């Protein structure tokens, strides 16, 4: 997921735009700290601060292997697992000014078995001057780990401010899917299908970057089963801060 944004912002939902694997020539790594780790508007760290790391390794022209890891802080959504790891082979090409990407994402939860799942992903991006638009989709086939299937559609827009180290970004997404009647559907859809949105600013100075980000969802408290052991209550509006180091 970091493939599509700066690391701290990236694990939070793809903020700064898709970078095609074909444009990468050397391995990259980033380390970050954030006051709350949010993905698609939902906290994955129980509303607490989190530490993360991200790496992207070019394999062949157009093909890269991305890795992300973040501390989960005992989040109920992920069964109290200690660490969330994403392994994502991604293929990207540029054609006629459009950036096309496809791949897969494997979500692994260290410290709790039976919760891992996979997604198929696709992205289309376009850059015009300092602005960048990315539209994407991620589909997780049905499995007990997530109580059914899950489909996420999103659009992200970012724009750098000329002459400054500041980038503004924002976006929205829609999560839907099928449910098999199991309680684990609350992991990715605590109130059923919902919308999420975010916007923020990223400031880069050499190898250090930082920013602030606002995130919210359409989930109402009356829609959530508070008795479910898989429901984390941190799904509402929240302002967060992060700092990122790129060696």
C-alpha cells in the first residue's frame, strides 16, 4: 500500500498517488511514526500511536515487490495481533500519459493465526502539472478471516504547491462486499457498506517529512454492533499527525 503514497500517509489509505513500478530503479525504504494508523477510515492501531516501515524492491522492468509493516497495538479489528504485514507484488506501465497498475496484496497478522487474507488490486493514474489523480480498486475474495468478500473503490488527488516543499492531498473511497454471517465481517465493514474520506498536507525537508491528516467515515454509531469482539470503536472523524524518515 505504500506504493501509492508517502509511507505514513500511505498505510493510511493511499494519499499521495500511485508510483508505477516501471518508474522505480533502486530499492527504497521508509520509516514512520504516526498518532493513529488508519486504513480506509478505520483505525488499525486501536486509536493509538503506531510505528511502521515500508520498502519497495524492483524485480524486473515494470515489476516491483512492496513490503509494509505496522504495529497494531492490540487492535480489536485484528484480534489483538502485534504486527500487520503487507506483501504486495505490483506491475505498472505507462501508456499515452496514463499510468496503469495491477497486482496483489497479502495481509498477514503476526501474533494471531487465522486472520490473514489477500486482495487483487488495479489502479489508473494521470499527472497534469503539479496535480495527480489516481482511481483504484481492491477486491478480497470471500474467506472466513474477513467474514465474506470485500470490495474497495477509491479516488485520490494530490497537488504540490509550486516553489514549496508542501503537497496537499485528499480522497474518498467506498467499501462494500458480501457477508457469510460470521462476526469477522466487522473487521473491514463494522457497520456494513460505508464511505470514507480524508485530506491533509505533507511537508518534505531532505530525508525527513511530516504532515497532518484528517480522516472520517459515514459509519453511524447506531449501525455498529458494539458487542462484537471484532469491532474497533475508532471509525469516526479523527485528525492525525505523522513523521517519516527516508534513508
